[in-house]
């Protein structure tokens, strides 16, 4: 069902490589978690994101928004801009179950990924400023 991301092709974009590695390891579990919360629509959302990651040459704004929206879905954030999922299926989950514990871990790992992407953005921005100062000197 889910294909692994190619590991022999290196991306020039370190953020894309980081996200691909994350989804290579956690993609099936993220798909299952999204299905627990939003049914087949949630799983399809993750599959579309993974397909976009395979075809991408860089981590663009659309993929970033999809990553954030996935985190919001897994976090049960009630305000989701572009879609209003039917969150009734998650109400049948037992908070003490292993599935919910795994869902929480996946959500935390996805948050950590988003933080890492932001840190790489900041680092890239600082390098661009340094290069600009060197050119001006």
C-alpha cells in the first residue's frame, strides 16, 4: 500500500530530506492515526501528502501547510482552515488504549519535525544575511 521513499536519491533541500525520512519511518503509522480520527478521508490526506513528497524537488509552501494541517488534525485542533473533518470517530477511542498512546507519540514526533524545519529555516536565513554582508563589504 505505502511505498518507501527512495533512499539513494539525495535531495538538495535538507528540509525535504528530513521530512521524507520522517515519513519513510512513520508514514504508515501517520496514515493509520489520521484514519482513526477522520476515517478514510484522514488516511487519504496523508497518502496525498506522501505522494506530494515523492514528487517534490523542495519543501514548498503547499507541503508545509499540509504538514501543519496534519499536525492540527492529529492534535484534534478544532480550527482547521481548509477542511472541517468529521471528528466523531475519535470519540470511540479509549484514552488509556495503546492506539491513543501511539497517536500522541506520533503527534509529538510530527511537532518535533515541524520545529526542526523551522530551525533549518532560521539557519538558512542567517546564512543568507551573512552572505549579503560579505558581498556588501
